[in-house]
C-alpha cells in the first residue's frame, strides 16, 4: 500500500509507512514484503501495529499494543497529532 518493497536500505519506505522502528525484522524496508508480515504478526497476537498508534496524541506513553490499549487511548482524548 504505497510502501516500497525494496527489501532493505535501512530507511522507512516512502508513502504509507510511518513506522519508525527500523530495527524490527518485520519492518517493510527489511523484508521486501510490505506491511503484510507485521500486520499478520500483530493480528495473531491480538495487537495493533505500531504505525496505527503513531498519529494518536499521547501514544508514546501507552500501556501496550492491544486493541483495548488503542481504543482506550483514542477514547481518552488522544486525538490526532497535527490537527
């Protein structure tokens, strides 16, 4: 989805990807498979990918990466950054 899948290079893919965790083995810039491996892992664990948290105010101090953590952050007034 807009992320280039060059399989490496050490920088975040242009376009869609907002993930800043470049050391993650599932980061799209490292695998050449886009976001699919990361999303699949998160769904298997009952979690939301980090990139979904990035635009939410206060996400840096969240309790975890679960669906409930994301919902709580948004409902407690997290709002979008840069509005």
